[in-house]
C-alpha cells in the first residue's frame, strides 16, 4: 500500500511539471506573436527588387485594329515614366498616365487605315530604366454606319420619353452597339435596351423618369466594330432634362380626357375619338412631336384625300402620338360632338383652346393613355409606344 501511494505521488508530480511549460524560457514562440521582450517577430522575407514588366495593347505588329478601341500600356514591378503614341505622319495621340504610374490609356479615337507606334519608358523596383516599342495598323472598314437619336441635345422632355437610336443600316453585333451607347442619369435610373428592328434600338427606364432627372447620352460608335466589316462612322452626344410629369387619360366611354401635372388633376377636357371602323387604339402613347398649322392628310396611312373617307385638312394645333397617324389636335368642326360622341378617323379631337393649352403645359415625351375606345390594342413598335411592353418583356431585349 505504501509503494502505491509513493508511485501515485511521483506520477502526479511529473504531470504537474509537464503541464506548466508556459514558464519555460526555452519554449518556442509562434511566428508573429509577441516575444517575452514585448516585440513581434516576422519571418516574411523582404520583397526583392525586380525589373519593370510592361505590356502594350494592341500587341506589336497587330493589324485590323478597331480605331475606337483604346491603346493601353500597363506596368508591373515598377512605374511608367513616359508613353508616346504617334501615327504615320508623326502626329501624337492624346492620353493620360495614372497617378501611380501603373497605366497609360489613350483618350482620343484613332483613324481608319492608319499605322501607329507606341514608345513606353519606365523604371522597375530595381531602379533600372527600361523601354518598349510596339507598332500596329488600324482596320480599313468595309462599311461605316451612322446613328441618329431622339431626343436631341438640350431638350426638356416628358417622363415617358424613351431614348431612341436609329442606325443608318442594320446592326449585326447588337451587344457591341449597346456597349457603345453610354447612358448616365442623375439620379441613377434603372433601364434596359429593346431592339424594335435591326437598325432601331430604344432605352427605357423601368418606371417613368423622375421630374428633374439629368440624362447624358454618348453614342460612342466611332471606330467600334458593329458586325463583320462594319464600323461606326461618328459619335453623337446629347444632354437631356426631364420636365414635369404630364399624363393625359382619354376615356372613350365618357368622351372626357383627364389631365394631371405631377400627379395632381388640373383639367378635364371634352373630346371625340375614332368613330366605328376607325376606333382609336387603346394603350399608352408617348407624345412624339408638336406642330402648329399642321396639315392632316389621310394619304399618310394609305387613304388618298380624293377618295371616299379621305381628307386633307389644316389644323392649328397637332401633336403626334404614333407613326400610324394618331394625333391629338384642334378640331373646331366637331365641337358639338366633343364630350358626346366619337366622330374622328382615329385621332383625339378637342377645341383649339384646349389643344393649345395641352402643348403649353406639356412637351414631347408626355404620357397619353387611351381607354375604352372600342379599338384594338396599340402596338409597342408604333411610334414611341415602349410603355405598352411590361418591364419583364422589355428586359428581354426584343429583336436580337
């Protein structure tokens, strides 16, 4: 029994010593933890100086480069000191060097069918200078495509205004075209592109624009490849402001039109819409244009003026709602029917005073909705009727 007690005491003493190693001055310290002196240790080696590594895009001897793509020079393990780019006539290409010397990028477009030389100089982290040279040629386009757009620069438009782009010929690479069409808005606004035709694309916000929104459009298509052998001809820019929210709702059942400004009803106007067999299409229109002393001509939708049902009439005030010939306009000849019956060929008739007032308080891009006309549904491709499409359908992109 005595031996067992002695053995047990000896074993406990050994275990006690083994579990108290933190007081051992020879114990190993983990890397990066405070040593007994209070100082940290770091075993990571210091970075070694390296020669600079420069990259030039386009690469040396490259050909058929799109002149709308930027020239980019980058540096690793050092900084760029100078970068110069000249064409075959010795003219310099403008560009900017990043403050940290890591990148240089051209800031102007190149020319078609031109040769360019890039000379770059930099210094590595080893303190040694280095140079690099690259030469390339730009493409000779098979065909150049232009673009026009609505609205135009400086205009103030309504909350329903889509941004519409019309190319001079069909665009094969629609993704490249969308990338070149740069749209910024303040405040930021969610939107999407929708192709109605191979040469026509619109950009519409998810919801109506907010009043006061500032929009900048840069159709930067110059030098961009838009399909096999097809390149953009020139850029277009536009600055646009969104005005008051003006919404008109024309009801074929009541023969009345309610007009609201910034969500407050301001006026109710008696109207006359399309008579039987000429019913006004139901839907959400966007005002396309505004005219004074305009000639309404049935020949524009295929009915000559000198045939039964044809007409050619000058009106004092007219605003286009669709390409198919739907307008709201002054119609003094139908004052008795306005508010009582539908007698037009599809347009929305109102008095000259009311039509003039509508133009005075409104603008292109205003919303004009037709309800209960007895007509067919307005087609989204007819004019600027983008709001006929749900947001989910619009986001699908249309004819891609």
